[in-house]
C-alpha cells in the first residue's frame, strides 16, 4: 500500500530448483534453468545500503538515490528511492515498493523513517 493508500502489488518469481527469487516474468530460472512460480510479496523492506548517483548511465534524471532493499519475503533488490524533501535514508529504515519504471523498481520511505 502506498502513502496515498492505493494498493500496489509486487509479484516475484521463485525457482523450484535453486530457490532464488527473480523479478520480471520468465518461464525458467536464469540461474539454473529450473521452473519458476509466481507469488506476491508485501513490498515492504528495510534499506540495506544506498548511494547517491550524480552521473547516471543514461541521460535521465540525476542525481538520484540508488537503494539496496532487503525486501520481506523476497531477498535483496536494487532500485531507486523516490526523492524525499526530508533528506537521505538511514541504514535499516523502512521503505515500501511504490511501482516500476523504465529504470526498475521504485521505493519510498515510510513516514516514520524520514529524517
């Protein structure tokens, strides 16, 4: 659920052979070739690491925050943290999945986690 109260689902794909979790639909695991099954996760997690990117790979928006999120039930995922006027996140702060963009997953900080 986003800050505005709308529901955003995050579907992940788990491999029945190696147990890895993947984002994005595929019929086989890119790691071992095993079959994948889809499942939804809460989209909530905690910041494991982050960095501010000043010069991005494309001509898109920069600077931006790149976060490594330990996502509940899905392992770690790399994504962008949507800009907050309150400052940078802290390690371990709560975030939630807010949607996908052309650059990948996007997250927002929980209100209680903002500086």
